[in-house]
C-alpha cells in the first residue's frame, strides 16, 4: 500500500483506540480509589479500637467506657453500621492487664458496600496499675 491508501485504511481508528484506552484508564483509576477507601476505613477502625482500649485502660474507667469510645469514634468518622460489632476482652500478661478491643466491620468493595464482618481489627492497651 502506498502512503495515501494506508492513511485512508486507518481513518476512524483513533476514536476506537481512545474509547478502549480511556475505559481501561477509568477502570484502573476507580480500582485505586476503591483501594484507598478500603485502607482509609481499615485505618480509621484500627485507630478507634486502639483509642477505645486506651480509654478503658485508664484508672477508674470501665469496659463500657472503652467500647463506647470506640463506637463513638467509628460512627462519627464512618457510619454506625461499622460500629455494630465491638467487643472488649481483658487478659493478664507479664506486663499486667492487657485490654483488647476487637471490631468486626464490613469490608468496602463497591463504595462503602461490602460483605458484613469481613474485616477484623484489634486495638490493645495495658491497663494502668493501681497505686
């Protein structure tokens, strides 16, 4: 083929290439944004669990104080559905009494929607010793 015929045969292919490339780029961008959202939700819940454990580890605080603190932080930052399953346990170790708050929450796969209790994070704190 000569130069003019080759050019005529490629006519209109730029639009098709652009459509295919932009669809791939848009899908990749949305996937990265969804991953960032899932990591944000996980980090927010992990921080709330740790803060709840620290609140419950203070002298004079009760287990309910730590659970309430974790639930309040999660509900204010995300949504109340992420704060439905919050549990506190106390264990004795060489350091003293360790308080663990475990939060089970949905894993956001499409926006904030995802499988229930697919993500589990734990926050720990050592209880202040009585003097």
